C-alpha cells in the first residue's frame, strides 16, 4: 500500500518521506530553510543526547492529530523518560481547547495510561492562553493540579509593544506558569506572520526572576525565539525548555532543530529543563527547586 494509507500520514508527509528515501533533501524542508534564511538544524546532537523529555505536545483532544496513547508511546520509543501533554485551554475554540470538565476527564485518562507505562511517565499539563490582561485561561484549582503549565499568546498578537510586554510579564509571574511558549508568535512559512512587538529584555528578566522557562520551540515553521532574542535570553539568565510543540507522532523528533539553535546561541545545557530527570523537573514545577548548581525559581 501507499504511505498515504497509513494513519496520520497525508500527501505532504508522504512526499517528504519519498524524497528522503531517494536521498534528496525534501522540497518542503528546503523551502522552510530558504524562508528561515539558514539551515533548520546543523549540529545539536550532543545536546539532543542529553534530553530526557518534552514539555509541549498535543493530542486529538484539542488540535493534535493522534490519540494520547499514540503520542505517549512514541515519546517513550524516542527514548524520553517523560513528556508533558499540553492540549489547549478553553478560550482557543478553533483548536478545540479543553473546558475544565474535559481537562478533568483527561487527567483520569492520563492516570490510567501511566499505570501501565512505568518507567515512562506522561505528565499532565496544558498550553494555557495568556489573556489580554495577562491572566491565564483556566481555573486556578485545575492549574494547581497539573504537572506542567505552558503559557502562550494566541490572540491579539499585534497589540502595541507596551501592552504586550505588560501582558507577558504578568503571565510569566503567575505562580502556575512554568514555560513561556513560542514567545514572538512568528510563523516562517506560507503567508508567514511577523513577530509580536514587546520588550524582550523586560520579559526575559521577569522569566529569570520568577523561574519561568523560555521555550525554544522546535517546530520548523516557528523556530521561536529567533536567534537574536535567544542570545538575549541566555544573557538574562533564564531557564529554557526545548520542545517540539508536536501535533502528530512524527513531529516528536523535531527537538534536534531546537538543540542546534540552542548550541549555536550558547544555551548552557544545565539550564535546559528538558535535560532534567523526572524528579528534578517535578521539584521545579511543584516546589520551585532547581538541580544543584542551576539558577532559577
């Protein structure tokens, strides 16, 4: 049968696979590299070997394309010790964001899966919308129960820089916030989308002060933050989370793109929370404790 007959494989993915098997650079990836003005990934293997998990992935409960079980099993097969399921919050209706009731139901599903998956652990989580005033789009009681909370801007991306800065600083200072997702909101492909305007130094300073990690988003169409901001985040002393933002199992190995950019920009590996063990990660998200020798919340 054809590649397209496999579940979750569409024409674009099948074409990329065929070109790669023929020894070619897939046209889709070549196009992304052209639009990004530089290679997606060159190097990063050493840091990739140190990764133990991924703080940002989606399932078909929101806008992902595969069941929770398939995403978890794939993460384990890639060698992860843990991965965080972070489906969208209620406000993002276009992505089927989870209501409080659906999120509670998802927590039960994850608990059942984890009962049979040891030593791999699927962490409970959310990609929570940052609302206009910087508050988070989910009940505080539920956020308190989650292992990992990624906070991201998905609306009013073109608001003025002063308002956006205030919005993001308020969010990363929320005690429930663990990771600031794709901070500029840029898109490199298709019609593209420019970066949101904000005072990056002020936002990164707030992240460093509160211990909220800055995500290095590895999706080829995002590669967020850009290199110039990634270097400023390093100088600010923040923690980092190298994530895939995967919406399908085949995207869970995209972390190499983020690892390459992290190495290029001088990100210290010990400040990357996705290199930490499960116990170290949960000590950080639950109690604000970081491994010995690492600065943070």
